[in-house]
C-alpha cells in the first residue's frame, strides 16, 4: 500500500467512526442478521432438514441492503454535505479517494458481518431443535456472508460515486439488489441467469460451495463499476 493510499484510508477510518449515522448504519447489520435468524427459528418457518444457519443468513437481505446503503453514503454523503471538496483537495489523486473508501467500506462491513453471522450461528445452536434442523457448517457460510456484504458495500461506493446524490444513491443500490428478484421471474430463462448473478443469490447459496463463483462474479462487476466511477470522478467537478 502506497503512502498516499495509507493516508487516504486513515482519513476514511476517522470519518466512519466520527459520524454517528455511519456507526448507527453499521449497527443495523448485526441487529438485522441475528434478528432475522432468531425470527426464522422461533416461528418454526424451517422445513425439516433445512439448515438453520443457511436459512438465517440466506434471508438476511435487509442486512445486505444496509451494507449497500452504507457504502453509497460514504461517497454520496460527502457530496450532499459539501465535504467532498476538502477531501479532494487533501487527496489530489482522485482515484485514491474512491479506492480508500472502497477498502474501508469492504473491510468494515465484512468484519461487522462476520460478527453478525457468528451471532446468527450461536442463536441457532442455542435456540433450535438441531435434531429436526441441523445447524449447518460454518464454512463457507460465515466467511461467505462477510464477503457478500463487504462486496455489496464496495458496490455501494461505486454507485455513490456515480450518482452523488445521497437519496438517489441509496435508491439505486436498493434497485440493483432487489431488481433481479422482482424482474427475473418475468424474463424466463434469461431471468434465471439474472437472478443467479445477483448479490442476493450469493446469500442464498451460502450453505454450499456454490456461493463462491457467484461471489466472485459479484466482486468482479463491483470492481468494474468502481473503475467506471473513478473515471467519472476524474472527469467531473466536485
């Protein structure tokens, strides 16, 4: 990591932990993840044989939406408040700004998501009838969940850099995450491919090794969109 990128990352860490709304948003990830896992267990919603861990994490789409919104607000929030100008003045090489924000978004959300997945796992162990529903393996579910949400946060950074308006950026990320689930069933075979390539599909495949190809694809197009956002940042005024 270059000295310039280290300084930019350090500055982004300070911003995240000094802004109450950012901390509150991050706190929603474990609350939603564990809360949904507990809800699935106590309502008896699982059919016999389905693993508790996969069902809990696979239904944590609201936590994924929060992760995307968090990433989007790291960029769009600065445009909304006007602090993007001093940020770009302090870091003239603009690609470092989005790179630092993407790294901080990914790492912060991934760590919080890993803790949240651990909480969902413990909830299943303590509350569920494991004779009826096995808990499920922690691999690849727990690290996969962390990667799934961290990558969506990075996708949010890219969307925030392109859209720049806070409300519009959050709406755009939500549309990207939920759109395939809503539109896919209307498109036949093509829709199935669209759904399989969506970030939510990564959550639903956490119970087996099938999650990793999907997560790799999500990471790939998130990085591609981040590159587009970087080019746009260089070409547009702050």
